C-alpha cells in the first residue's frame, strides 16, 4: 500500500514566477501609457563602487569602503502593434525638451515614475495581487530600438525602450494569500 508523505514544497514556498508581471508608466501626457504589455524587463540592478583604503602600518590588507552607487539602465521589450506609438511619443517629448521646441509648455517634465509589479501565480480569484514590486524613480528614455526587418524570417517586430533612472525601491509581500504589495 502506497502512503503519501507531506513535503515542504507547496504554493507557500514556491518562488515567484518571472513571467507574470505588469508595467505601469505614470505618464499623464501620453494617452494609453498607463498599462502597456511588455514581453520582458531587464536591468533591475544596482551596484556600489568599492573604494580600497590602505592605512599605514596595515600593509598586508586593504579596507573596503562603499563608494558611489549606480543604477543600470532598464530595457523594456514588446511587440510592435498598429496604433502603438507611446514609446516614440515619449522619445519625441524628450527631443522637444532638448531642442527647446516644446509644444508651448515651458519646462515640460519628461521624467516619470514606473511601477513594475510581479503578480501572484496561480490566479485563483478575479484580481491578481502583486507579490513583489519595483518603483523606478525619474525614468526617461535614452533609446528606442526596433528589431531587424527580414523578409526571410518568421518573426514579429520587437521594439525596445531603454530607460535611464535615478534609482528604484523594492517591496516584497509578507505573506502568501490575498495580501498585495503596494507603494
């Protein structure tokens, strides 16, 4: 007769999936920017420079002190769809600020906040709670790129937007269940 034993592995201990996420760009000036669907988000990391320090009399080792921190650019990727011009609209807004040819709004703000939420899995109710979240501060586009056009390929056109930013905050839910993390 087979017996079942309880194991430690269950929904409560499963790591979060990286394929269920939502990106919200808080840009009031561009219509339809609130919830764009992205295929991937990369570059969520921070590094701190190490400053070696040598003290007289301690010639065998160096002390390590923290220096300046830097946040890597974030890259958002998505398929190109007809009528989907929000990425280029944001980039054009940056051009008008740089060139001083704005649309009448002096000092138009091109930096915006971006929220990236990792959603719970599996979905058991109507509203899917966020179990982890990144809030990216003062983000602005540094590049918009499109995939190569190739008549011999069987692929979609992918557009990418690279964002410079001034840091992010990370929050993680405290428990499993319907609780959601928010800023």
